[in-house]
C-alpha cells in the first residue's frame, strides 16, 4: 500500500485558516480518488472532501464553501485548505486513497485503500 504522510495541523482561533498537506506516491496522486476524512472527539470518522483524477471534487455540506481540496502532481501532494475555522472543525484529519469511479462521490471508511497517520486540528474558540 502507498504511504501517506499528513502535516500542517495545529491550533488556531475561530475564523482562522490552516492548510493541510498529504505527501503521497505519484501513481495515487495522478490516478486515484484522494480524500480527506476527519474524526471529532466522540464521533465516527467521516469523509469531508474528495478529489477525482479528472479534477472533479465533492464536499460534505458542513465544509462546503470553507474548505478546498486540491492536488499538486508535480509535488506528489494532496492539500486541504481550511478557512473560517470554527469549533465544529476540531478533529483529527486523515488523508486517504479511496475507491474510485462513482465511489469517490460517496466516501466511506470501509472503502479506503490506505490511510495517513492523521494530524490534529483544534479551533481555540
């Protein structure tokens, strides 16, 4: 399985911004469905954003308009730009390689092929 390494987490004031990075292998970045999941304290792991190889993206309603998923194939890196952070965003964030095709628009933890180690994001509101 591919190795995924997240970075960029931290603690910010409400309304602040962070950019998470996920270093991956070239094949996954160029050809796979890539996704971001998060797990808040006491809650299950949920998919919040996905990026298809054809550049199509999908977001859950809770982050739509505030978060942006993107990939840089030259750097083999997946990004999650997080703006207007609020208390509900406090969670551990995970990069993932997910089943592709139609499944990329319907994220499920059981359809993840490989997980990153996770990075903590805390809103200090």
